[in-house]
C-alpha cells in the first residue's frame, strides 16, 4: 500500500447526495492519505467544483435523487475536464450498468465495499489515467509535428485497396476537407506515371524506403509537387509515409535554373556583388568584355578592376544609395588597360528580413553606339567642306547661348555676327567651283584663327558665315573684333595653280538680348545689319539698330492674347495628312495649332508657341489640344473615316508636368478614342533625362499610345536613348528634306537615319515634303511615309474630312 506522503497530492472529489455517507467517505479517504478537494450533492455542484479546482479523480454516486443523474455528470466531467470517474453505487441492474458503461468509467464499486477494495480501485484508475495522459501527450506531439511540417500521412496495406489519410491531407483536394472515401487506386491515379510505378514497386519490397518528388493532379488545370517519404513495414504488412507540398520550392528551383541559363548565356556582362562591393560571381560575358578570368577577379572589389574612378561612375556605387536600382553610363577599363563606355545597371538584393545581401550589376559595351552617334552628329552638325558648324549646329548653339544668357541676366549676353563675302560669285564663276571651295576653306581657317575657343564659327551655305561670340556684348570690343576679321579676310589667298586672290566681306552684328529675344530674331537682326553694310559700300561692319521696346510690347500682346484664347475658338486645330509615298493613301493626320487673332489676324505658331512655352501656358493649351484631337478622332471614326493614327505634338513642359499620363488617359476615356490610334510626338530635348523619361514613356506605352521623336536629328540626342526608350517612330526633320535632291550632306544624313530606324525596328516619317523630286528621293532612300505641302497644307477638320471621304468614295467607285 502507498504511504500517506505518496497520496498527499492526489485530489479526489466526492459526489454523493446522502450527506452522512459523503462525510464518512471523506474521512475514510483522508485516513488513507488522499486529499478531498470537494464534496457535491448534485450534478451542477459537481461540475462547478471541478471547474474551480479540477480533481485527479471523482467518486460518483449514480443515483443523486433530486440532484440529477450521476452518469450524465460523469460524461460531462470526462468530456470537458478529462477527469476519471469511479462509480460508487448500490445499483447493479442491467439498465444501470448499461448507462454507466456508456461513460467508460475507471471503476464500478457496489456499496457496501471495503476500504481496501476502494483503495485498489483508486490506484488502478489513476494508473490507467496516467497511461492515457502519456498516450495523449504522444498524440499531441505527433499532431504538432505534422502541423509544424505541414505534413500529411498516408497508410495503405501491402495488399488490398484501402487507404487512410491523416494530418495535412486536405492540400490534396481543391474542395475543403477530405472526400468521404479515397481508395489506393484513386490516390495512385492522381500521381504521375513514374511515382505510380515507384509506389507500386514498394508494395513488393518489404523493409524498403521510398523518397520521391511526385506530381499530383489537384484539379483539371492545377498540379502540385509532393515530396513523399514512405516505408514498407513488413511485420504490419503496411506502407506508411508522409508527404508535403513543395510546389513553391520546385518553382523556385526552376526559376533558379532559368536564371542560371540567363546568367551564363546573356550577352550583357553580369556580376554578383556582396555588400562590400566584392565580386562573388561573374558570367562568361564579363570575362569576354573585360579580358579578366573569373578566378582572377572573384573576391576583389569591383571599383579596383572595372571602373575608371570618374566621379560620375562612383555615384552608381554610393554606399548611401544602395536601396534602389540605379543605372547610367560609366567608363570601364579592360584587363589590358584599354577603356570602353558602358551602360550599367545596379539592382539590390534583399534578404527575407529586409537587409541588403547582394547587388546584381549588369553592363553592356556601347562603344558602337557612341561611334555611330559621333558619326551622325558630325554629319548633322558640321559643314562637309570647311569643317565648321552648319545650320543645325547654329540652331543648337543658339539655344545653348540663349539658355546660358537667360540663366545670367547680368553679363550673360552674347553677339551674333553675320558675314557674307563680297564678290565671291565672280571668283567662283571665273576660276571654277573647285577654286571657290579652296577659297572658302582658307577663309574658314582665318576666321577660326581670330576667334576664342568659346566662340563658334558656322558656315550657313555658299559664302555666308555666322559667328557666335560668347560673353562679348560691349560695342567697342565687338567693333575691334570685326575689324580684325575684315582685315584677315582681305589678306590675299594663294589658290592652287592661279595667282593669289583677294576678297572682302560685309559684316553685320546683333546683340542678345538687346536686339532680339529669340534665335530667329537674332539671326534676322544680324542679317539685316549685314545687308546694311553691303548697302553702305561693303568691306565694313554695321551693328543692328534694334527696337527692343516694340518687340517687348508685341511679345506681351501675344502672351496676354494667349491667356484669353481658347482651343476651339480663336485657337483652332488644323490637320495635315500623313501620306503613304508609294500609293498616296492618307494614313493619318497631324494636329497643328493655328491662332486667328480677332485684331491681328493669323499669328504664326513660330511666334506664339515659344511664348506659350516660356510663360507656361503651353501646359493648359496642350491639354486642351489633346482633348480636342481625341474628340475629333472619335468623330471621324463614327463618320466612317478610319485613319490609322492621329498625331499630337507634346512639349517638354507638358512631359515634366506631374499627371501628364493621367491627362492622356482621361482624354482617351472621355472620348472613347482607341489608344493605339493616338501618336504623341516628342522632341529630343524633352527626353534628355533618362531616368524620368524612361519611366514616363513606359507608362504611356502601357496605355497603348504610340510614341514618336519629332524633328529627329536636330538636337544633341544620345543614340542610347533609342535603345532604352520605348519608341515607335522617328520623324525626319524638314531641314534635311529641304535640299535633299541636291545636297549630299542631307542625303547622307537621311540615309543614316533610315538605316538607324530599320536597325532598331522603328517606323519613319519625313516632314516638309514640298516637291515631287523630294518625294522621289525619299522613296529611293526607303522612306515610306511623309507629310508636307506637296500633298496638302494643314486644313480645318471639316475640309480634311471632306477631302478624305471624297478620296475614299473615289477609290471605292474605281
């Protein structure tokens, strides 16, 4: 028998409706060393006591009289508190035994009973409960282990068709829960053929294990990847295994394999860096581009072997700016010390806890792009004969000079000198064009010798030259330089095979901003002064006599008029057709803004558009133009005029305005105009910022609209822009078309642009076609689309629609 000390912690609750019997039982139990933690006379009281202090055992009278049913109380105690119950009763008839048996008691003693018998029963009940607790703890650990690993359990006999599934088996089915019955054959049928065969083989191999990656058919369109571990237990003649869903791991491994193929086969160099900037992996393209072997560079710092340490290159690897992707142009060096330009992209890699773990760097050699860019820029901006800048160069430099002057209102002025040789035509006609070209080259060299490095010499054509004099706006200094230029030109020139010849020049000077507020006005003012010098006897210089106040008033009037004008009223959209050169078929129309002022009549866009841009009015005007263009395009579609595209010009200020993409989206939605029929024409200067330009154009392309570069070739655009921006079309500037049939330079430039567009898969449209000869020249160069006065000037919408509908009707009749 156990001692009292061993029983001191055993708490027993008595449930007996006869108080005297309960008290006697309590004394007997305490005498045996048990602690009675409560005495209850009813079913409800018994449950309340157990709730307050759960006992280790309950001694329960079956018949509680008015206090309820003891078997019912026992069942609730077992279900709710897992407390073992021993019945103490005077009843043993079959019905009572049946009711008591349903509660699975831990003992059944008939009154009266001996204390020794009671003590033994209590011992056995507690021992049984302890064994049950151990089993329950083992089952709990088993269930928790399945939950922790999200494991399902399968069990089936080595023979027969029965199958049992436990644990996380619901993942095998699309519907919630498990189906009422699933046979082994049905389970096997959902596995791939290889896994079916391996599980089938396991049935005939007692003691063997199976570790398999199986494909499970979850539904008609869905599959899972299961990792299965099973064993054939010979003694039990059972196959028992666990399985879990590893679809995400399989997908990740597939992605890693694909990434490895990309890494190894990519034409761009790819480098994996750790947080300290050391190389951890390089692909074969890196070794090819740089000349370094992988084993030579792993573990070294990227900046020690690749970059030339320019400040702009180092910015891409600023340790304080590693959380965001960066890209830009860098100058790299090879193993042999040679250098090459590269476009580099750096992207961070973060661990699951959000910390930077690695960086992925990729770069590609853009030497070919830079060489092509240099060649095209030279063709576009330099005179083939003298090597001086040409008209396009002058336009660009004027923009730069004016921009610099605007940035420095005080002391930022400059001068433009327009120079024309006196009597050059006679020398050209007498000695021949070859001698005339020699003379022009000698004069160009003398002009350059008289100028500073910051000045720019331009040959406009023939014997006309323009000189831009930076930060030289004082009249005395200008006149002194003019005398120096005139004297240098007057010096005799030794030409091949003839006597030295001498020429003079007429020179006109205009100052910015004193004499002009725009580039065109400045050139015109200097040209006017030059003709004044010729009229005054030649071989001399004249300074333009400006009327600045009058021009300022005119500009103010235009700006104020624009503020009152509205698109659709004074401001009207006219439409110029875009034509297929081979057939003459109209493919689309470009929207061009016209202003009919109530007092001054028609005002040229060249006058009011720059003022609209400078004053910021272009943003509201551009938004209204976009709305009107979409509205008109929709109206034409509804009328049966199905143009392939409507082209709308977009200014740099519009692009810079936040919300531009939403404005385009709203215009398309409001007028139900198809996005793929809208083409936005952008200038090269509007896309100089690669980061914002690439993002903005990407958003526009996702809307479905087409994107074109207008006036291509007239700005210092980077050819890498064509690679990284999602463009659809290049529009050849009219300045290259004007003399296309006679000017070899324009022919070479246009041919280069056509080849570039074809190589990049971009469509091409020529602007400013005014003659049949230009049309033929463009067709010979492979240009398929054009617009210009040869086909039609810009006309109002109703006139454009009438003309096109008549043309379509005529085609149908024929």
